[in-house]
C-alpha cells in the first residue's frame, strides 16, 4: 500500500471513529457518517429548488459492504428516520449517497 493510500485509509478511519454512527442497512448494523438536513441547510443557505429538510448525505466505507448501495434502497438511523437512497457515488474509499429522509411508520 502506498503512503498516500495508507494516509487516506487512516483518515477515513479517524473520521468514522469520531463522527460515525450506527445505522441499519440491509438488516446489518453498519457505521456511517451522516450530514443531517439541518447541517445541510446551514452549509447551503440559498440552495435553490431543493427542500433540504427532507434530504441527507451519508457516507459508508466501501470495505464495510459486500456490494454498492443501490438507488431505492434505504437505511435507518438511530433517530428512527429512514434515509431512502437517491444517488450513489464512489469517492475514494467511501460510497457517498444523497437520500430522502422519511419518518419510519
């Protein structure tokens, strides 16, 4: 493993250790970093044509999953919110997803 790959891996691990939370995805508990709707609204104050209250962004380590997340799948966070996946991008060592947030019935 190259020095840059090792540094990237250690950085991702540190991020997930410090800011990760448990989610349930495909019936399994995984670790994810979630940017919640209130975080997104603060980060993008004039965001046009997007209701950020119902949107989240999440990252899951590629190494933690057997296959890539698919559009339409969902995961549930510790606040009993369902995040339905709308887009998936592979970025470095993580899958970054934009999600529609729904209250679990």
